[in-house]
């Protein structure tokens, strides 16, 4: 939980910014993060959240918006891991900063009462797995015409780009190259996995 023994000016600044949000926008932002923590989305779309802030006329810079998202993500994830009640969550937040508005705490209490158990269940699953989730796969066929060693290579290759949602919520990219026979073997193994998954 981001609550500390003594409230820091950084935390108070984030809380001030949260309390400046209209309750419906704060609810929507929190809901976006809770949906991710329940495993229903592959990541947190901060661009979408930023767009909602802009539409609502909230004058926070990008860094302040990111701090709100990180704070809520850390708060909800920590509460889910500890399996605390909505009352405990609000109490810990009040201990961490005296700047909370009643409306903001009510939003958090209501959302956590409704969705805290689902977040906790997903946190337990993620703790057991601790692996990323493939979000997107892109591939490209290319032709290597030469290299440092060989002047006339003329060898086809396949480049794969995997977008992976890490357990932290960040989306990273991994790319690698394979020869065409390696790619065909890779494809064959994926088809076998898909067939096995259909039987489950």
C-alpha cells in the first residue's frame, strides 16, 4: 500500500490531483485499472485514460496523470495481494495522507467492495504463474542478400515480433529471426498446441 508512516509531499501531490478529478472520471479511471487487475484486459491503456482526462477538461500534465495511474495500480494491487476489506483500504489511505476528499474515498470504498475479491483472486493466480501474456504477434518475411562472411547469401528469413503484457502491466516487445524451416517447425508446434487446447 502506498501509505507511509509520514505522508510524503509526493504522495500528497498525487492525492491532491486525484481529489481534483470529477467523481465519475475518477470512477472510470479506477475501473479501468481494476478491470486490468482482474485479468479482463491485457494492459492499462494510459493513452485512453489521458484522452478521457482531456475530454473532461482536467488540466493535469502527462506526468501527473501517470502518477495517478501508478498510484491506483499499486494501491489496488497491494490491497488485492493482502486481501484487505474496503474499510481497511480506506483506513490505510487516510493514514497515508490527510488530503483525501470524502468523495474520492467513497468511490474507492464502493469499487473495492464490489471488485476487491475478484482482484484478490486474480492476484493469487498471477502470483502462482508470474508469466507474461502474449498480446500481439507480427511477422515479416525477408531476404538476406549478403553478410560479413558471405557475399551472396540469398537466404529467406522470418522476423517475429511478440508484444507481451508483463505481470507488472507493462507491455514489452520481443523480436527474433528464424530461417524458413525453423519458422515452419515453429508454426507446426503452434498448431499442435492449438489442437491440444481445443481438447481441454
